[in-house]
């Protein structure tokens, strides 16, 4: 094998290795993108489901929930008269 042929073969090998490296890099990027997308969608779905569970409230008015639940709801939502009236600092005119 002559020196020229050896040089041409070396250049050809570098050329092919460059394209092979580029192809591997592209495939690796596609695989990483697909994996990250899958992880992102999965985490997003889990977070959304947890958010919906945390924010869930029965729909409709309190009387539609049943007697016991309506009573409990009314007791927790209604303030006593002492909580409603605040002491005032004015004097009434005579």
C-alpha cells in the first residue's frame, strides 16, 4: 500500500467516523428528548391529579349534601353574634 493510498484511506475513515458520530449524537438526542417528554408528561399528570384531589369540593348547595353534612356545614360556616359585632368607639348623640 502506498503512502497516498494510506492517506486517502485515513481521510475516508475520518469522514465515515464523523458521519457515524453525528448519527449517534442525533439518535441519542432523540432518545433523550422522548425520555424527558415522557417524564414531564407523567409528572404533570400526577401533579394535576393531586391538585384536583386537594381542591375537590362537593358541588351544589349545602342542603343537597344531606341533613347531617348540611348541619355540620351550617355550624362551621355561621358565626356567633359575639363574633359578628365589634365594639364601637363612638357615642350616640342625645
